[in-house]
C-alpha cells in the first residue's frame, strides 16, 4: 500500500514537470520564451532580407566580445566600397573578435548558461572545458570523449583557461563524468543527470524514442516507445513500477531513462564516483537504488535502442556518433547567435535547411567549434536582415 502511494506521487509530481518545459537544476527562470514564429514566417523573412554588415557587426560584437563595436570598427565596414569589400572587412573583424580575451569570457558565460552550472571552481570545470574547445577550435565531440584535460580552470576575469585533468578515480568521458555536473544534477535514481544530458546535448525533452506504431499495453493511452515494453522494471523485478499505465505510461520516457541512468548512478550526492550505486530512491527511508529497480537482469545499459553502452566512455562514444547530438551542438550556436533562449523549446524555429547545411559542414570539418561559430556569424542568415 505504502509503495503504491509513493508511486502515485511519482506519477504526478515528477512526470508532469518533465513535460511542462521546466529546466533541470537551478537554471530556472529561463522559460524558453522564443518568439513563437512558425516556419511560414521564417520563409517570408528569409525571402525579403538584405545584407547589412553593420547591423550584423553590432550583434556579433555584443555576443563575441560583450561590447558594442568601436567607431573605428564600424567605419572600417561602412567605408568599404562595395558588398564584397564589406564582407572581407566584416569577416576579418569576426576573426579579430574571436581572438580576443573577451571572447574567452563570452564563451565561459555561454557554456555556463548552456550547462546551467558554474561560478565556483568545481562548477566551472565543465563550462570552462567547453569554452576551451571553442576558443582553441577543437572538436565539439571532446565534450563526450575526452579522457584527459577535461577539468580546466578559469581565472577570475574569465579570460584565461588552463588545462587540467579531472581528479578522482572514476571513468573519464568529457563532461559526462564531471563532478560538478553530477553534483548539480543529483537526484533519486540519477534521472536528473540523464535529463541534463538529454536536454543539453540532444536538445529535446523526454520522451525521445518514439515509435511509429504505438502499442496497446492496457492503459488509457498507448505505449509509444521503441524498446520492448517489458525491457524496464516493473514490480516483478524492481521496487518502482515503471511499467505502470494507470495515470501516464511511464515507459514512454523511462524506456530510455532506465537504460541510461544506471551509468550515472555510481556518483554520490557530492558528485564523487563510487564503486557501487550511490543514488537513492523515493521509497520509504530512501534506500539506495539497485540495478534491478531500473532494468530486468536480461537488459543492458544503452544510449538508445540498439545502441548499447556498457560504461560512460561507451555512452560518450555513442553520443558523439549520434547525428542528433551533432545537430544539437550546431543548433545551440545558432540559437545563441540569433539571441534565442532555451533551445529545448525553440529548436524548431531555426529553419532545418539552415542547420542542416551547417551540420554537414561541421561534420566534414572535424566538428571544430571556432570554425562553426565563424560559419554561423558570417552566414547569410546572420548578415541579412
Ligand atoms: C514525460 C516523461 C516521463 C514520464 C511519462 C514519467 N517520467 Fe518519471 N521522470 C522523468 C524525468 C525526466 C525525470 C527526472 C526529473 C528531474 O529530476 O528533473 C523523472 C523522474 C522520476 C523519478 C525520480 C523522482 C525523484 O524523486 O527525483 C521517479 C521515481 C519516476 N520518474 C517514476 C516515474 C513513474 C513511476 C512514472 C509513471 C507513473 C513516470 N516516472 C513517468 C520523465 C518521465
């Protein structure tokens, strides 16, 4: 009886927030209030735009350096004789901006925002690593695969990043194994850590693995997932009924969550890696989770259905190979350049053709971050109004 009442609480107070667009962790207040423009509006706008390098310069300077362009910088573009010369002057200035210490500061701020963490040495290691990849034009995929140098420090001015290895004995996989992130997003069952990874790097909320053929599993609504319905624990194998269908179909989200979360479960409340599961459950007296609570014994951890991941480095490798994860990285840079807020809610506003061209170029170019930023800030979609 007791267990059932807990589960009803879980159904209402945990599942619902996951669907209502709240951000994980402390990043609150950011309601993702994009402009709400649909694709028709985009198409119309795209057709009528004209080149305006000075307008673009103003936005680029604010984003890339935190300051407005100087009079000299404005005049250099204004006085260029034609569009071709203006383009050269503008692109040269973008490179100049991205070489300044203030660009490092802007990058740290951007990644703090994106990761919803930062401002102490522990919480800055992950954003500083992402900033370092951006400033040094390294591969975005190192966020998921780096095994050394993934806990750099940043000075008080946020203009100098110094490489450092992460401390501790746990596995290393970019920022996925970051102590600060594991601490910030600690929760029952490690589900909040999974949500952070999902929303930050895949730009979408759960449910994320949706089948074209929904199945009747005896609930009011069908099961829409791709994993076999029985592939996550119910009460015959675990202590929480993830196969419950009475209020909502838990499995729609938990098919994915439960196959990923055990990988993050060995980090304790301080984000420190332990050799055993160190996250609690919402059951009476908050006992520690057990593997059988997530999955039947026959199941293995995975990033997605058919994409097994036995440990966090494997998860990182699977994410690095995931086209949606790559696209999310590009979309986030676009979102930032265009001044939008929460990508998880606004991704669909950036025209897919625009993002796709950049994604292809990104992949062809070794996922180099600074080149991506340059490409976005110099693209037609940025310099035309
Ligand atoms: C729409 C997707 C979705 C559905 C449906 C869903 N969950 Fe979850 N659940 C999540 C996410 C995401 C989290 C992590 C939320 C967070 O901490 O930010 C979570 C967290 C939880 C937690 C841990 C909560 C805590 O105490 O921190 C439990 C337990 C849980 N879910 C059980 C269930 C059960 C049981 C059902 C069905 C009755 C269900 N969920 C339905 C997405 C979902």
